C-alpha cells in the first residue's frame, strides 16, 4: 500500500486530495478484499465458514482484511459474532453484480 506521502495515481486535472475513487481503488485493489465482499454479499458468515469459502487465503490474512474492511466501514461483526456487510458494503456488493455480468460476457468471448 502506498504511503500518504508517496506518488498518487490521478486522472488528468483531478485534485488528488479530493479523489474518493482513488481511495476506493487502493482498498479494493488489495488481494482478497473483493473476495471477502463477494462471499459476504449473500449473507453473514462466521469466521471459519468465511475462511472455508476463501480458498487459499490464510486465517491471518483474512483477519487482516476483515479489520481493514471494518475500518473502512464496509464490514461489521454482528450480535452473533458472524461477519456481515454494512449498508455501504452491501452497496459495493451490488456494484459487483455488474462486474459479474461483464465477466460472464468476457468468458464467453462476447464484446
């Protein structure tokens, strides 16, 4: 992850201090972040169940990503101790459905 003082990717003419898309790309570009959102989109999961869905993601990496997503306001631990998406996280989960549609077309070789 880049430091706050490091170089930033900005579009031409964009003020880096006012670039929420860049902040989102920094978070979402980290390995396993989108996968956590994808797995929690249908509903809450306990840590071990989520870990089983995550393939070869280690427990320590999953813990780290969950904490980052909590800090970003996208994931919370509910009253039963399971992980679930917040309203903001659910919005991101819904946005991934467009990526799902695109990936299906891409896989099928359709433009």
